[in-house]
């Protein structure tokens, strides 16, 4: 069978696309020239917890320049996990694999109290001397703090989209599991990493058997993950929990369980955060339109559905638009290819390769004025980011103006 070759225009577009994929937003510095960027630390005076609780709130790049609303990731053990989570979320959002996120890192003051759903008695695994963990069992109160104090604080202060994610590791994963079953409506998605499901004789697994049977539909997305070298108290228990989900999955539930690499309990956090976010937003990489089914109306409807689900600045990976545009262009469906490229240039306004191809399609369809204005926009971006395409664009604009005068 003859191998299919990519059209030259497609290859050129990919090249231009990746040439501007590393444009970075500035990170502010303080008076001592130290880079900022983690976010703002607040001390919340909690009546429910009867304490001051520190939280770190990190805003996505460009927040101050827009009026958009953003999905929110609530991150347990926030101080321990905020650095790698921000970096991962920014990279994934930059490449269109997730929607931009507001990240709320909740600092831990007493994990054994806040994250445990019940009191642990004598001979509890991890208790010094087998005397139990006297402060345990505070998860119901901590969940009430999230619902009644922290989430309202965040949503009043910032432009938030209703989509909320809860992420937790180890005891934090235990709490996230508890929150899912205790108050299913509070969060839309969960990243549950190596949860301590050994707690109190695996009581969360027993509860899961009742919970998942009773839920007819559950419009949630849940990622369960654990390191391949994790051990007793974690791996087998998580497998038993996910077996319950597998046997009695509620309708509308999207979920995934996986072991990653040879990481142990603590080493796995970065990979699990990355994989979890990608799974939650995996629908961004699935354009559910074949060439045969494609219409401008269906494409616009699907794009709007994503914006409604996750926020106004949600976008697919640039390559998804490029592949769809290329197939339409190759099939001679120029008007529809223009619709895809217009959406792509809105989603990736600094990608001059997309603007170049859009200008060329405008010319091909006889829309010379739009071709000129699009090349002018590409010229401004090239000049701003020192890409070096200005001379080429100037020649294209001059040629088009001559063509328009004929």
C-alpha cells in the first residue's frame, strides 16, 4: 500500500507552530530581584476549625489581563505540593492539554486530624506504641471548612468557574475519597493519589460498596493513581477499592486507575499530578468529529461546550486544530477550514503559523482584505517576539495589495 505523505503546507504549519510554542510569560520580581510566581498566602480565620489556616492561591498566567473565569484545583498538603503542581498546570495549560487553573494550596497543620474520617483506636498502623491516634477523625469538620469557608472565600475574591477539582496524596487521598462519598456535589473531579485506604480496617472500601451501588448516575471524573513501587497499606487497598468501582460503576462516571513507573509512595506525586490532570481534561484532545460528520455548526457547538464546561479560555491542543484544518484543506473544503483556523488563532493568538495559514486561505477564497489584515496581525506578533518573519509578511502584503488593485 502506498504510504500517505503529509502535504507541504501541513509540514510548514507544524514548523511555524512549534517555533512559537516556547514563548514564556514574564514572572514578576521583588525589590531584591527574586522571582515571584507561587501566589499569595492568606491566613483564613476559621470559626469551624477554630484556628487560622494558611492557604496559598496561585493565579494562572494572564489572569489580570482578562475577565475570564477559571476552574479551581483545591490542593491538599498545599505547601508540600504547590511548586510542582503550579509548574505542571502551567505547562499543560500552555499546550492546551488542560484548561488554565486557579490553584488553592491548603497548608496542613495536623494531617492526622484533618484528613482522617474516623477515630483510630489502639494498634492502629502508624500509631506510636500502638496507643492509637487521639486527634484523628477530623475529616467531617475539615470538609465543612472547605464547603462553608474556604470555597466561598475563593469564589468571592476571584473569578472562578463552577468546575472544581480536589487533589490529595496519602492521607490527603484518604480525605479526597471520603469527600467524594460524603459530599459528592462539592467537587466535579478528583485526583486521588496513593490513598491511605488501610485506615480503620479499610472502612472506606466497605463504604464504597454501599456508595457506588446507591448512585444511579455520578457525573464525576476520578483519577486513582499510585507508584509502582508503593507498598503495604496503599497498593492492594487501592486495587480493592477500584474493583468495587469496576463492579458497580454509576452511569456518567469517568474514571481511571493506574500504577506509574517504579516510584515509591512519595516519589510518585509529580507523575500522578500530571497524569491526573491530563485524564480529567482528556476530552480536550478528543475532537469527536470525523471529516464525514464535520459541519461548521457542529464544530462551533463542540468548542462552546468545552468553554461552558471548564471556562472561557479553554482550548484544545494546537495540533488538534492543525490536523483537522489540514484534512479539510486537503479535501478542498476551504470555508470550513477557515472556521477551524479562526478558532485556532483565537485560542493561540501568538502562533504566527496559524495566522499565516489563515491568511493564505483567505487569499485562496478571494477574501483579500481579510488576508492582508491577518498578515498584518502576524507581522505585529513577529515583531513583538522577535521571530524574524516581518520581511516575508511585508512582501506578502505588498503582493496582495497589488492583486487587489488589479
